[in-house]
């Protein structure tokens, strides 16, 4: 009996929060890890862990935290200086 060919590897396409610290959060997305500093992404600073780790990816470069109603584009994570934020968290 022959085994079927293995399917598509999905682990490298997963998006997840890999760490939460007193300085910010790390998300892993398509083989890379990104750091979101609380100074630049203040919505996560006082959030509950369950709210932070509940991340959705509506598209490859779009992240959504439904419990926090936070939408971020990958470009704003890579280059936050190009996207000034206004937040009620400060």
C-alpha cells in the first residue's frame, strides 16, 4: 500500500501571537516574526491576554483583533512611523 502525497504545509502560513511582554507583543506571520511596541501600538498594552491572542487574518497583509476592534495592515507594523496613530488608550 502506498501513502498519499503529503498535503500543503499550513504551519508556515499561520498567524499567531507568539509572545506578550511588558514592552509589546510579537506576532508570527508567514515565516517571520514582528514586534509591536506598546508605544506605537497602545491598544494592546492594557488588553487581556485572551483579547491579544485572538487574531484573525482577513487577508495576507491584514490583521484583525475582534475583541479589541483593532485592524492593522502589515505595512503599518513594518513601518509604524509612516502611520501616525491616534488612540484613546493614552
